[in-house]
């Protein structure tokens, strides 16, 4: 495996296999393993000990690796930020593929902790975790709750269609009215939150210069993909899960497909693409060209979604509004 020269400096890796209440900690190159509570004090104690050991042995910069585990990794990330330690939040699927590459099919917390440490030591081009600002964290909480209410409203509306008993129908209608009221209030709060933060407001104004992109799309991207504008074209598409993946071998050329990435962003971009195809002349011409070449409808929509996220990344990267003449 080819090593990234920048990462070869990380000869000292501390991996945290995270559970709700506990952590399995594996250290390389010492192969030392221990168990600690998933609490800031315990994490701080373990990392300070490793920082001292690092200084005594002159091992070079320290890297911490943990997996994304639905928020239970937050104490590790916060302590690393507090202590100024480089940290990578690993994607679970990539770590499992790495374990299979090593021939490690068994899965236990101690094994997973060692695999995480090896993954951090040997993987090139790891993207170091950059903590989101308090404004982005607040927006993400608001947007997540807004999406939850939207899903509940959709489910209750479907149930109402099949309700037969008067009491059931009355209950559903009351809940639907309550959900709509709460949804409208949250959407107003999201808009006010974005407007109140200068950085978020500036990004929102820039993104909405791209015809077809509205407040809902802007809120989703600011909440779920706040790094947009710091990526290359390919990285933006890949992180959104919109990069076409080849499936070729010899003379065989399989269909390209998309997978992984940030589902919440991709879901929002689907609706944005449908609007852009109708109302954005550039996107409509792009979609028509693909249709004339024989591309299926879903492929056309996915291609427009990819063009949208790449264009938005270019807008935020340049800090200039979108114009028809500017290529993404």
C-alpha cells in the first residue's frame, strides 16, 4: 500500500472502539490495549498519558482514530479538540473492508480497536476531523428535527387515507395539524438562525444564486455538508454519494452506479434536481443532452444532482455568485 508522505509522520496512533458507555483503546506501535469509560475524564487521562509517552519516545505527531457511532464518539472528538490532537472520524464500511483486506473476518471490540489503529497507521489521505462551529451544530439539530417531523407528517397523512373509525380519523387529523404547525415553526426558526449567522447567511445567499436552489436545499447542505467549498470537484461528488463508480473488466463495460455518501444531502438534491431541470436553462439543456444520448431518466436526474453539488462547491470555493458562463 502506497503511503502518503504527510501521513508517514503519524507513527503513534491511538484508536478508540466506541460503545455507549465504554471504550476499547488500542495503541500503536506498542500494541497496548485497555478499556475505559466513555467519559471525557477517562478519555483525557488516556490521551494525556499517550502524549507523555509520545514526548519521551519522540514518536512524532499523535493521531487518534475513532468510528462514527451515531454521536457516542463525541466525547473522543471533543477531548481531542481540547488537547489539540489530530483525529480522524472513520467510516465504518471502509474500516470493515480494510479488515477483510487484512484477512480479519472475526469481529469483536478488541479486534475492531486494533483494526482501527492499523487503519489509521496505514491508510493514505485520511481527512482529519474539523469540528463544526456552534452555529452549524445548532443548525444540524434544528434541521434533523425538522426532517423527523416531516417524516412523521408523511406517515400520519398516509394513515389518514386508510382510517375508517371516526375516532381514529379525528386523532390523525389533530396530530397532522399539530405536526404542520410545529414544522412551520421549525422552518421559520431555521431561516432565522441562518440569517442571524453572518457566515451561514453569506453562504446561503451565494448558493441561492444558482437557479433551482432554495432555502430547503441550502439548510440541508449547511447542516449536513458544512465543508462544501473546501473540496475538489471529485471530492464534492464523492462525499455526497454522487460520483459514478465504474464496473469494467477486460472488454466488459458495466453500468456506472452511485453509492454511499451523505444520504440526507443526496435526498434533498433529488428534489432540487427536479426543480432545476424545469426552471434552470443550463440544467435543462444538460438534462436534454443526456436524454438525447439515450440515458435513462434516473441517470439523468443523478447527473443533474452531481452537477448541482459540484457547481455549489465551486460557488462557495470562489466566493462568487453563479453565472451561466462560469463552468463548474
